[in-house]
C-alpha cells in the first residue's frame, strides 16, 4: 500500500465507541456510568446517607468526566467489508476483508496521549492508504490498559475537597480549599487503569466475560478481550476477572457504509474524550471518590 499524508479536511466520519465496562462499588449494586458528571460544587458529600445532594444520591455511584490526559496504545485501525469478529474463544479476528489505515502490531504499538478535544496524527511510517471499497465495519485494536489523569472538585462540602488520580486505580488523592488545584507535588499523576472483564452481574459482583456490546449513534459496537496471541479470551464464571488479557478489540457495525475511492488521499483519526474519557466512581470502602477508565470515541476522516 502507498504511504500517504495524514492531514485532511473532514469529509466523512465513522464513530467507534468503546465502553470500559467498569464496575462501580457502592452501597447498592455495581453499575456502569451513563451520563456526564454534575458540576462538582453542587455535590455536598461523597455519600452522607440521607444527603440528597451527595455524589451517590445524584449520580447513582458513577458518572463520566473529562480527563486532563488520556492515553491509549494503538496496534491497528481500519475498515472492513465483512464482520471480522472472532467466532469463538480461542479464535482470532478474521481480518481478510479489512484494510488498515494504521498498523503497528509488534507487541509495542504506538502510544497516543491527548487532552479533551485533542487530535492525534499517528506515525506516517505505519499508516497506509485504505483500499478502494465500501466498508460496513470499523476496526480498532488497542492495549487493554488506559492512562488516566483526572480530577473532580472542589466539592460543595465544608472542606471544598478535590479528588484526583494518584497513580493507584483503587484510590485517589485529595486536596482541600475552594481555589486549590492539585499539582504533581500533591501526588497528582497519571493512573493506569486496566480492563479485564465486561461481566457485571445483576445484584452485584462480576465475572469474567470477554465480550461486550452496546448500541451507539451510527451503529453497534462490540468489544472483545484478546490474549497475547491475539485470540479471544474464554469466559469464566468462576473468576471475577479474565486472566491473560493484553488487547482490546472494538468492532463497529456501521449503519451507513463508508466508501474509499481512488481519489481518497488521506485518512485522519481523531480521538475524543470530552465527558466520557474517565469514570468518576464512588468508593464505599474509603467513602470517597476515585477514577477509572471511561469510553472514548474514534473517528476516521478522509479527504480527496
């Protein structure tokens, strides 16, 4: 394939939306975030029982926030004419109908870190012009961990508490004061958030489920957890997390097919994490707030 410039004007967009499948531990059932976080100053406590403006009462235990930084490691992105999904546990994706506009599947991939509204132009060395054709599926393969740097606050409590990522996904740092912004000296750093299951049970708890599905604007997204050999992990109801996960595969079945013509000269990939890149979570153990990975969107933009 001919290498080409990754600068373009927007002619068409294919949205690809991957949910993190996060388990929220609260006083009730595990849930997944479904909406943007309310303004922090309207929240008067993480969870003072009976407090109708607490975080848990207002959000149900979780919400989506905008991270200051969001990082992923990308192996492959492209378009497919037929569904490339693995057929069963132990099988690999069938990419025979796919044409990749980015491919660096060397076990290292390409790290991409960006802020809200940020755009990432991936290395031209690993980028190719997609084949001419009409495509019904979008494909992205990334590492199953996300780098999140995010904060939430100051809350409307008496101390004006701000929570922030501190390098450990199971906890968060705090600073107090209405005008205080967390800094690196406070321990405000990036946290690595792994994704190891999509299985969340009615009534609480979780189990190893290696596939997930969600209807989104523009089509249906299906996600798959892969091992180091690139094959689908087997479900395991006896385990709370899937073991051996190294990659996350996202496949979107498009409502409207995408056409690449002989006149197409470039493809640009845009990542968007505004109001969804991080999950802000109530932690019942610490009676506080912590952070985990959230969904992101990827759009392919072409120009002629």
